[in-house]
C-alpha cells in the first residue's frame, strides 16, 4: 500500500481517536461551568457549546498532526498504521500524554461531582434544581467515563510501550502483527453504545418509578410538579 494512501486513511481515524480525549475533557469543562453559573446557566446561549466543539476538533487535529509529523511518505507497507518506524517515538510520547490527561479528567470529574453534591443542599430553588440536574448528568456519565478510562488507557499504554519492546521482535512483520493484535478500539466502539443504551434505559426506568412514587404520595398537581423538579434528589 502507498504511504500517501495509508496517511489519508489513517489521519482522519487518528483525529477521531484523539477526539475521545478532547470530548471527555470538554464534557467536564462544560459541567464545571454549569456548576459555576447555577442560577443562570439554564438560560445561557449556545456559544459555549460551539466553542467547546471548536476546541475539541482543533486540539484533536493538532495532537494527531504532531503524532504523524515524521511520517515517511516514501515507504510502502502491507498494514496501514500510524505507528511506523519513523513515527514510533511520537506515537509513544502522545500516548503517554493521553493517559496523563485521561487521569486528570477522572480527577476533575470526581471533584466536579463532589462540588455538585455540596451545591445540591442550597435553598435557592433555581440553583438547587440546576445542581440536581448536574448530578443527574454526572451520574449518567460516570459508568461511561470509567469504562472509557479503563479500556482507552489500557490500549494507549500498550501502544506507548511498543517502542520499548520493539527489539523483542525479529522482524517488522512480527511487530506489526503485535500492533494489530493490541488494537482493541473495535471492542470499545462496539461496547460503548451498548453501555450507553443500558444507562439511558436504567435512567428512564428510575425516573418513571420516581414519578409514580411522587404521584401516589401527593394529592395536588402543583405539589407533584414542585416535588419532582425542585426537591427530588434521586
């Protein structure tokens, strides 16, 4: 396969791969901003969303460009991969960077969740409602974030250490076979939507059960609305 064709196929895929990192970072940033402006965030404009999307696309593209900046366009290969002899060092460096940032994202996610728990006990009705909605979103995202961190980090670390164990393989074909074997992204791609579907289904069931419980306890329609949207902590 021509190196140019391989690059054209691999670079967009690498940008999408890197965007997993930047999107998760943007989600945490968005939830932190929502926490900071509890009383007014619900009525805010979509400017923040567009800015975060632009940041995610630009940063993931830049990260991918750095990863493949030493790509050899004169070589020919039978397996299209970003991790070649000329790019292996940059791939390893980028992989270690991704793992570190993913760990920071997990810590930030936990901190934002903790702050939302504290904010949910305030008595201003609008702020309390927004804090509870933030908690709901964070609880929905938590299984997905942990699943992503575990599988994504395992894959990235395997690729990051590839350059260190390159000498163990007798030829390029054996090394490329190893890279193909540890490419577990298809597993992540298949399992992530299933996990998200299960999370959303459980959330719908939980909300329906809460509505049934509240409706059975309250006699006045206004009380039902107030209890569900203002003081419901589940």
